[in-house]
């Protein structure tokens, strides 16, 4: 089982450039990609997107590609057209306003925008393979990170499932007391309203059985235990189980809510609140699971 949170970084170097690849992932219902790369790799972006989705499936995925030119290969050229245009404009302003040009006018012009331009950059097939290798390395680091996070989430949720099952055991211990309290309360109400001597004991037992059947929680307990077992089983199936776990958690919530509504007992309802608290924490963790 994997988390959707991850980070990976890789570097590739040749005699011209160093390429740095960083990938960050967060939880998201769908695959939400953000790619920031130098313009020379823009034509490769569809291939990069496909690789990211195939490897990471879903989540908010951010890919950053930065490129550093090696010092010995860094070359720039003067933009002669820009220099000439700047000089002619400054000369025109000087003549029109009788303002002499400074002796170091050229030093000022070369600081103007677009005067220095780098050599056109190109990425050949060899460099594309180098970039692809860097992306694969970063993806491996991301998946390793996701697996470690997934293991931590699995341990946490397994413990919370065990807590829910232990609370269910506590409810079962309270059920005989719950039944007796309901029986006593109903009998006391009958005595207050119709008198003890007028109670038909057989009819009272029949009505009591009917009422207890309506608030019986055995089916809910069985289903809740089954959902807990299925939840743990699903966690062990591997990655891509986040949505499935979400559906199981919803079913667990329905059974817990039904137990609470049928409880008719303050102690059981308090335990139900604790079960709901554990389930909510499980649901929060599921949001991070791939």
C-alpha cells in the first residue's frame, strides 16, 4: 500500500549540462500534473506526462526540471542589432536635447535588455535519454518514499481497526445489562400507568420480545466485524486501494451509526462515539492513500 505523498530527486550530467529533476507528490482525487521545464524540453512534455501518470497513477504531481550549463561550455553572443538600435536612440536624444554622450556609453548599452544573448540551446537524443534516466531515478525515489509512508499509514489504521473491534467487544459485554434495563424500564412504566395487578405477563413478554427485536444490534455487529476484517485484507492487497478503502469505511460508518441509534443505553452510546472518532481518523488517513 502506498501513500500519495512523496519526494524524489535525481541529477544527470554530461559534458555540456547538468540536469536536475525533482518530483513532489501530494494527495488528490485525480492525476493533477504541474510540469516546469526549460523550453528545450517542451516538445517532450507529452511523453513526460505519460511516464508520470503511468508510474504515479494519481495525486497532485509536481515535476521541476532545471538545467545548469557547464562553465567551459557557457557562451554568449552580443546582439549587434540591439546595440546599434540603443546607440542610435541615445544619439538622437543627445542631439535633440544638446546632451553629450558619456565616453563609456558602450558600457551602459551592454547592460540593456537583450544585448547579451546565449547561444541557441538544443537537446539531442542522447540528452533526452539522459533526462529520461533522471526522471526514472526520481520516480523510483518517489515510489520508495510512498511505500514507506504507506507502511506507516497501514500500521496506524490497523491499530485503529483493532480499537474499533475492542470497542465492539465492550458493547457485547454491556448487552445483557442493556436488555435487563430495558425490561425493567418497560415493566416500571406499565406499573405506573395500568397497575401491577392488571399486567398480562404473557402479553408483556410478547411485546418485550417484539421491542427487543427492533433494537437488536447483532446483525450490525456481525457486519461491522466483517467490514473491519475486509478493510485489513484490502490494505494488504498492495497499491491502488485508497478508493476501495474509502467505500469500506463508509459501510463501517453506517453500521456504527445504526448501533448508536439502536443502543438505548448511555454506556453503549459513549463507546459508539469513541468508535466514530477512530473511524474519522481512519478516513483522514485514507485521503492520503493511493
